[in-house]
C-alpha cells in the first residue's frame, strides 16, 4: 500500500479540522523533541559499545 502526495494532503487536512492547528503544532513539537532524545540515546549507546569493544580486545591480548 503506497500513499501518494494527494492522500497525505487529505489526511493532513482532516487532522487539522478534527484536532485544530494549535494542538497539531504542539504534537509536532513533542514528536520532534522525542525523536531528538531518541537519537541522542542511540548515539550514546553506540559510543558505549565502541568503548566496550576496545576494552574487550585489550583484555584478550
């Protein structure tokens, strides 16, 4: 199932009518904040795994 541009515009208009512009902008802000925090945590975990990998290799030698 593929949504085209027209379908996305229709869905957006329906959401705006049902919820209202102020709440949609608030939801967008909250979503953006959540995604930023998620990316930061993933990046921290990746850095931690790299450090652990280096330490594990040093212990083996």
